[in-house]
C-alpha cells in the first residue's frame, strides 16, 4: 500500500511541479489553496492508514514546490545575467537573516547552551527560513494586474469557503466526532504535540469558560485551528475585498468566520491594520471602520458566550482539569479581562521571552523554542511571540535583523503604494508580538510571498509594462 500511495503522490507532485516550473506564479495559487487544506488532508490521510515517513514525505509538498519555483526564477536570472528585481536594503536584510539562521544551525548546541537535537535544529531552520524563500519567490515574480486580480479572487474565495465550512462544522458536527477522529493521533503521534484539550484535541480548539460548565466551540475549519483560520480571514478581508457584489457577499461570510474563531487578537490586528490603511490613504472612513471593529470585538466577547455553539467536557477532561487546577493563576474567565487565563499566559510568555533574550543575548541555537521544541521534547526556552522566539534562538542580533527586515518590507510596500498588502503585512507583524505566526505555513508561504511580489520595482521596463500592479 505504501508504494501505491507514494507513486500516486509522486505523480500529483510532478504535475504540480511542472506547472510551477513553467510558470512560477502557479506556486502562489497552489499555496493559497493547498495550505488552507493541508492540516485536514494530512489528518485524513493519517486516519486512512498513511503513517510515518510516507506521510512525512507527503507533507513536504509545499517545500518541494517552493524549491522548484525558486530554482526556476534562479535559472531565468542566470540566463538573463540579471535579477528580475532591483536589489535593495530589504533584500540584504532578508539574506542576512537567512545566513544567520544557517550559521546558528551549524554551531554546536553545547557552545550556546541549547538542548536541541539534530531533528529539532533542522525543523527550526525550516521554520525560520521559509518566509525568506517565499519572499524571494514573490520578489522574483513580475505579476500583472490580471495576476493580482486572480490572486485576490482566489484568496477571497478560499477564505469564504473555509469560513462557510467552519460555520457548518461548529453547529452540525458534534465535538465527540472530533475527539474520536484522526486529528488527535495525527497531532500527538505524527507531529509530536502533547495537547491536553478536550479528548486530546488542541487546547484552543474550544474556549473554556471556567469550572465544569459547557465550553464554547470555536471555528477551526480545515486549518484545525481557530488562530490559523483567523489569520487567513484577516488577510483576505484586507487584501481581497472590493465593492463588487460577490466580493461583498464573500467578505460578509469571511467576517462571520472571523467572529466565530473567537480570536480576539485577530480582531485587534484587523483594527490595527485598518488604522494603518486609513493613514496611508488618508481616509476618515477607514479610521471609523477600525473603531467599529474594536467596538464589535468588545461586544462580541460579551455576546458570543451566550449564543455560541457549546459542548461538554468528558469525565477524563474534568479529572485532568481538577488535577491541574492549582498549577496556574486562578484568573477571570471573562474574555475581556486582563486576568483571563489565555491573555495572562500570552503576557507572561512574552515577558519571560524578553527576560531570556536579555540574560542570554547570544541565543541558544535553533530548535529550542515554540512549536519545534514542543514537537521534539526539547526544553522550551521561549514560546508564543516570534520576536522573542527568534531572539532566544538567534540572539539579539537575530531578533533585530528580523525586526529590521519586517520594517523594511513594510516601508517598501508603502513606497510601492501597495496599501492593502501593506496593511495585511502590518496585521501579521502585530500578531507576531503574541503568537508564532510563521509557524502557520499559510502565513509563512502566502503572506511573505505576496509582500515580496508587491514591493516596488524600479526597472524602467517594468514600470512601463505595469505601473501599479499590486493591490
């Protein structure tokens, strides 16, 4: 059976690779769609009996297509003896960050005080450099207005479909089905996560209102995560929304999906991005829109617990919670309280990460933080924030390089007048303060590729061909 599965996978990847080789922009469309379905498909394959190295090889489709696309644009550059874009400071910063990641991957962990093994280092390197590869892919694509329109409609269509399915799931599929699905062993046995949510699901799969009361269902959709779904919805609302009726209808569905994720950070990031967009466009209407989003976020935090879909903990869940009840802050379970356990955990993790960076400025090496450490049984030295995670891994220099590169991309997008992409990128940078956004492959591949593609091009022939291709 394994040989048949691998043969079928090889054919599918070969077809996709040929399409990407012929036209590298095809990789962006495949990432927009494929990465939105990735987790659900992989969990389904695990449930169908595809396990171990076979499933690991299948999950690598995204890295394969990115490598093929980069190889093609590099070959074209070598043939033309010129880069397809004008090299600038933003590109130097991206290259310097990637080079530092490679250097830290080669430094022995013992020299830095880290605890990561070879697998953790390799996963950490992939985690950190994928946005760089996606950025340079986007940077190398001369997208036309037609390409941008197609990408925008694809983005909005994917977001609407993910939101619609997620809404159906939260009301039509009982949580008991999820507890007995392949999602639990896929996360635990294949990916290596130790989740202790209801039935072994990720903790953020639901929202715990406290005590033994029924919990709230959150929209997780095919991402199997409310946060990852929320990131897609925020980017889609900012980049792809237009005044056309179909786009407006789709945006309403996407906005509903965002609300049902019950991701307060995503709503705040959306409001922040609207403020950025209002400043760039000098629009009072957009500024008012940001105020409305904040008002809706506050109101929704009070309303959703009363109208949202609910479920009940199993006896095993309650036993685990009672056993660990005294090991954390008591906290308030009001979603708008600063002492709410989730918010308290984010804030504590951020402070601890900053403290670790300050006390160990040289960094501990790759693989000692976040998702990678959790998956590989490595001592966790930092989590949540991308800024502190990268500082703990790569030292203060690495964290500053990451920040400088992000700001340079943001300013480049402002200069390119790609205001909607700029606002979406600003939202992602804001989310990175309290969560590992690049740990979500959809964000790492799609957002950084779109940002790279939207940066201002300075070659005269490109200006004449398409003076303002980006949204």
